[in-house]
C-alpha cells in the first residue's frame, strides 16, 4: 500500500489556518497518515465522557482531536508566520526543507 508524503511531520511547529483555533501555533504530536489528519499539542481540545474501568477513574476528560492536514501550515520562527516550504538538496545528498520567504532551514 502506498503511503502519502505530507508537508509536515511529527515535532514540527505549525500554525492553524482554519477552525476554532485559527492563528494558534502548536507542536505536532502525531500524524495520522491513513486519515490525512494531525494531532497538534494544545489545539482542538474536546471533552470526552469516560466510563470508569478497573482502577481508572471515570469522568469528563479533555484531549486533542485530529485536524485535517490541509488546515495546518509549517511555522517559521524567523519570519514569525506560516510559510510554504521548498526542498533543498545538500552536497551530501541529504534533503532539507527551507522557508520560501527567508531561506532558513526548517529541519533541525
């Protein structure tokens, strides 16, 4: 089965482009590639009613819900805005994502 290649990956800082958390930034916790969604830390918080199981207590918990990947864009800390990326191939053959506006590397 073919897996899709996305513009963001786990650990990236992104800005939300649509929805109730528009213009907020957060770090990607998980990429759900089969659903084209991402989980962003502290964004799209929903309440879930959980039944008690064994030693776990029940109640209302808050957790992050997935966002569609088209609603997030990589955030450049130098430009302080969401940016498009370009791939730059280094002399060693490695690839790096760079900011289109300021040309700084977005990969750590």
